[in-house]
């Protein structure tokens, strides 16, 4: 019935509930893939099919090329022990065991000897900032610390794939942010493949290399935070992202424009003057060899230089403001306010990648609704972490 | 029209006779075994001077619960001794311990199975209802036929009567363990045995202990009723008092039952608690503090 295109409402009349209807996606190694949806959208069911806690009625899931949907119980256990570990919303720690024993639990299930599992648990606790807490009971820890134990437990298991089911949703906002930061930091060191489930769009945008938007058991869009923000696949997604703080999600590289008002460092003041009139800008960025950013020239100085017949560009002491491509827009606002010059986006070698005029910055922060689609057009297709080959995790059409 | 008379009881009586005739050697074996067990334990309890046993009971109370409970046990048990009810009280205690242990050995696995299988649970439930609501005295009839008069029929009737709450509370204990915690066990590749031992039983322990507590209390109440079939102990004292209308002995026997009951109830009730102020719990906490961070 579902395959004929029936939706949840039709099925409900039959007394059934389809939790996940059509969810096809790949997760690349080392990627944080976020599945975002409201409660009841089927995201928790989805994540539970990945490690076989629930068995899909149709479709398949493969991890590292191995189909896990039709495994025997023993085979499934092996996958869970060696390939996938999970972090739970309400931590799911064992209250009668110490923090250290909790972290060592997956290893104990696997039959690792006591000395080794204690050592690995201690390492994992150290990674999440809980070194020395091994002897405490979970009940003596705060919520954030308990979830760190949950994370340490998953890390101690040493699997490449981490499933995180609303892992930070039960935490206070401040603690949640702290945990997100820590996860990103850990991820930059460990490079795990993470499937993260959340109902919090801001969290999804902060963490996700790519995000899948889920609604009524179907995935309605998969893309980077910027793609979802700027090119919502349908009204539902658009409505959803309307409230997102765009200034924290969009980065400089997403809104920057091709640098037009640029002049070579060897050019004379007359050329600069002409260029300024053509582009109607008060300032030009000056670049040297290999598009290295040298500085900025201002209209007044250029006019003076032309009058005096100088042959060198009068570079200003007020230098260009350099930003890196992955700076969130919110951090650019202060710079934009303090300088008249366009913001120069440069890479680590100080090469000019693009510019962000104030107008662009402002329009990027407004919601794209046809009239000011500048931000959308300016957005480059981001390519962060989407290695399409080498699929590690990939689910197909679970219903 | 007339409704045909259906004498179900006759069939049951025939069944009981058949069992008696067919399994005579087995029943005799069970009877001897139970008698040996109960006699052994009551012999053990009665071998040392009563005061020594009283002190041991009080120490046990201190170990698992608290000072005040230890004082209560000391005073209560001394009262039993001074009423000259010590010997029957220890016989009853032995009978209760044997019956309760056997009942739990049967009840806990049944409860675990029932928690895992909805089908099994559905079949088991009406049987448990039957066992629990059938008037306790009715059990005494077939067990006397099986085992004749003595300790064995008392123990068997007690087991049947005390079993149901043990099964029910074990099932409840395992079913109510947090779903996510069990999933955690599964998601790290635990076998069902590992999850049972490492997660479900320890997390369900307080409820299971409530079941143990109920089993023991029911066993005690039935052990007194079993005095009717010659099971000895306080039951015999109470039954004797009824037949002779002896208020004084009846009261002393009854009071002894109450003291034993409170003692067993508080003792087993304390074991399931995670944070109590007993000596044992304090020692355990201290040991964990001292132990190096694992």
C-alpha cells in the first residue's frame, strides 16, 4: 500500500502506523549526518533500524558495505559489538554500576579482560573530560556529565559508527551547547561516522555536515545546512527554517560574492579611479601575485593621487578586514559595522576568495522569499564532507 | 428444564487419587526430602542456646537495616523466648524458609519467562489467579492425601499458596525496567542472558525483593494454617488453643507469629532498597570511595 504511494493517514485508517516510509540516504565516513524531524516523524524508529533494534518491513541498511537487515541474531550482535554504538536520549546508564563500569560495559559484554577494559574506559572518560570520575555512581553526576558517560561508553566501544538518538535533547540549553561543542571537538580528532537524531533545528545546523529533514516518516530533503536554509525543498522545510538564526548557520563562504572591485597592486591610481566609477564603489581591494590580498584603496586617496599625478596606489592604513570562509555571519556583523570597506574572504594563504559587501550581508540574513534571493544565488554549493564514494552507512527505503 | 448436575469436584478427587496411586514413590521421596530439610533447619536453629540465636538475629537486623530494627528484634525475640514459644517459633521459621526458598526457585524463573513472552504470560495469569484466590484451606485436602499428615503437606500447601506474588512481581520487575536501558544493552551487542543478568535483574531487584517479601509473608500465614495438618510449630500451638478455647496460649502463639512476621518483613524489605542506612550499605559505600577510580 505504501509502495503505491499511500501516506500515513490512509494507513492509520487500517489501524496501522507507518513510522518510517521512505528514507534513503548515505552517510559518508567521518561525517556527522543529522536526521532532523519533529516528534512522531519517525526519526527514532529510523535510527533503531540502523543497528537492528527494530527490523524494517522493507528496504535495507548496510554498514560498511554489509547488509545488516537480514542478519542472524549472532551476526547482528557482532555488528553491534564491533561497528555501531549508540548514545541515548535519557543516557540509559546502569545506575548500580560506577561511571567507570558503565563506560567499560560494552567491552565487558564483548568479554574483554578487566585490566584492558578499565584502561580503555578511563581513556574514553578522559576524552569527554571526566577523568577521575570513574569511581562515582551515575546518580552523583549532573545530567550533562551523565551524558558524557553515555558518550564515553560509546567511544570506549571503539566502533567507527556512532548513533546518537536525541543525545542532547534532555539537557539544559547551556549544557547542550557545551556538549555540542565538545562533540565537534572530539569529532575533529576522532573522525567517527555519526548519525545524529534531533528535533532541534539549531542543533542540526550546528552539528550536521549534512542534514536530512524528516516529516511523517519520509525524508523531504537532504543537504547541508546552507542548502536547506537557502533552497528549501518544499513549504514545510521553508516554514521550518524560517525561525532559524541564519546569522549563526550561514558562513562567509556561503554569501560571499565574486570579487569584482579588485585591482592589482602594480596598477596606477587612474586605473583605480576608473574601476571605482565603473563599479560605483568607494573602495577597492588590492591584490598581489596569486591573488594575495595586499590591502585596500579608498576613493578620496585615489582622487588625491590622480590630482598629484602619483603613479603608485595610495594604500590606506585602514587595512582590509580579512575573514575566513567558515566564519559564521554573526561574527561578521561587528566588522561590517566598524569598516566601510567590503569584507575580504581569504583562505589560509591570504588569497582572496571573495568579498562580502554590506548589502549582501544584510540580504543574506533575511529570509529568501523571491524578492531578495541574493543570498541564495550567492551561495556556493558547499562541499564539506560529502565524499560520495566509500559509503559507510546507507539506508534505503525502509517502510 | 433442568440443568444437568456437573460434579467437577468428583473429577478432581479422581485425579488426586490417580496421582497418589501412580506417583506414590515420588511423593514419598518428596515428603521425606522436605521433612529432612525442615527438621535440619529447625534443628540448626534450636541447637545453640536461644539467647545466642536471638543475638545473631539482632546482628543480622543491624547489618541489613538499622539500629532501631536491631533493638526491636532483640526485644521481640526475647519476648518469644520468655513466653516459652521459642521452639515452635523456630520450627515455623524453618518451615517458612524452606517453603519460601522453594517457592522462589519456582517463581522467579516463571516470572522471567512471563516477562519475555506475552503468550506465556497470558496462559500463566489465570492459573496464578486461581492459585491465589482458592481458599487456602482447600489446598490442605489434596496435600494430606499425597503426603499424609506432617511437615511435607504443610510445606507443599504453603508453596502453592505463596507462589503467585513471586511470579507476578518478578514479571513486573523485568517488564518495568527502563526500555532505553535495555536497548543500551542490546545496542552494545549484549546477549539476552547478559542483559538479564547485567541490566534487568539488578534494575528490577527492588520489585523482585518486594515479591520475595510477599512470598515470605504469605508463607508465614499459610504455615500457621498448616498447623491443621500437623505441620507443627506455632500453627500447632494456635490450632491447639482453638480446640481447647485456651485464650492465653492462643494469644502467645499469635503474638509470636506477629513478631516473626514483622522481623521477616523488615529484613527482606530492606534488602531490595538501594540507599538504606544499614551497616552493610555503609560499608559498601565506603569501600567504593576508597577503591581507585576504575
